[in-house]
C-alpha cells in the first residue's frame, strides 16, 4: 500500500501540484540535498575533493569546477521553482568573428552526428557543450555518464572547432 508521499508524486517521481506549498518546498529541499550529496559522491569517485572543486554554493545552488584535458567543466545543481535541476556545461570557444552561418551549421551537424547525451549551445558570445535534466531519479551512474559525455565532447571538439573556424579557445591553460 502506497503512503501519502508516494501517492502525491507523479509518474516521474516529481511532486504533484496538489501538495501543500510547505510539503513541496520541503521535498524540493530534500531533493536538492540528495542531489548535492550525489554530486559530492561522484566527485569523490573521480578522486576529486568536492570542497576543493566547489566554486560557489548556497541554499539554492552549488557549482563545482573540474577539468578534462583542455576543457573546463561546470557541474551545477540548482533549485528552480519547485524542482531541482542538473546542468553540466563546458564553455569551449568564443564565437568566431567571421562566417557564423557555416559555424552554426557545423555545430548542428555535430549535434546530430557526433554527440549523444549532450549538445552544443551558444550562450552570449560563448560556445558551450551542455547537458541538462531534472534531478528527480538521477543516480550516480547517470551523473557519471553525463559528466563523461560533456567532458569528452568538450575536450575533443574545442581544438578542432577553434582551428577550423579560427575561434578563440576558452578552456585552455595559459
């Protein structure tokens, strides 16, 4: 027999709109804390110190930074409305100054042909590799896979795209 909490959750395990505001806020806070602990555990499994990798954090979000090859990767957990979200992003290039149409076409082709579990995106004047999802149901294996997808794509394509389109790389060490 299901308890009230189980019955109040939708098919995906997310809080149902019928929950009282306090219960929803409490569940969101618990999910945020669970997600933070999950991220810290995965970082430890990668032999990284979560405290040393933490770039910023408060009651609403945590941001850890890590590196693979020439790529910087941000691991972000954020409360948004009544949900928690995972955002893994790696800014790899400044937008090239010339020939943006062929550049955008190349990114779309790579999204279709070469990337699984992540995608190229443009944020302001930066090109990023990104993957996003709600944290409900997220486990350590899936988080490790998301981190690997973003890190591998960022490290693989930053050099290639920078050379092909004469764009400035963002993650490389000086």
